[in-house]
């Protein structure tokens, strides 16, 4: 008898963070076909270009990566506390 989703999740949560991230990526890639992935890749490429141009034009300012990560984690914490 195959494992249930809950059993698989419980087992997956025992993995290291890196293994959970790799597993999540593999699962996501398993539900996205080549055409969808091409559209996703094109959208991200366009977004990266838009952001690079905005920085080059002085429309937005960059911040150090460690500050960006700190702010992102704080935002997640605030959402989780709601």
C-alpha cells in the first residue's frame, strides 16, 4: 500500500534543510511541463532585465544582500504571527 501524503510529509520533514529544498524543487518540477517552464523562465528573465534597467537608470536603489534577507525573514515572521 502506498504511503499517504501525510506520511510522506512527516518523513520529508526529517530530512536536512538542503534535502527538503531539493525535494521541493524536484516535486515542483514534476508538475510543470516544458512549455510552462519556458514561460516561467521567460517571465523571470524579463523581470531581471526590468530590475537591472531600473537600477541602472537610478529609479531604484539596491541594498546589501544580508539586509535584504533580514527584512525578508522579518516579513515572513510577521505574516506567521498573524
